[in-house]
């Protein structure tokens, strides 16, 4: 009888350790999923707030929808820098001609 109780106690300890690791893995996957979701939403917001034309925004949004992680990373690396307006130099008036 004592031997069977010892086996059951050992199984309970092994099971609880296994459960703790399962919970930690689940929390890790949840944090990664939340991070990817934040990246995706941030990319879409950035795409639609950019200074580019509607067709370019639609293409970037389609890329982000088709390949969520890669498309969003591509937007932040390449698309966002090309969507920024270039600073315009002020046009100087020629006062001597007037």
C-alpha cells in the first residue's frame, strides 16, 4: 500500500511540473501572438496615415494582409522611408528683377 501511494505522489509531482511548463509555454506563445498583432495593427495604421497616394496604400495594405509578419516588416524597413515627403527647399524670390 505504501508503495502505491509513493507512486501516486511521484506522478502528481511530475504532472504538476509538466503543467507549470505547459502554462509557461502557453504564456510565451500568447506574448508572441500579441506582439505580432501589435506589429500588424501598427503597420496598417502607419500605411493609411502615410503621405502616399491611395493606390500605393492599397498595395502595401494588401502585402501586409497577404504576409502579415514579412509584409509589415517590409513596410517598416522600405515602404515607410519611401513614403515620407522629401523636404522642399523654399523658393527664393529674385528681388533684383522686381
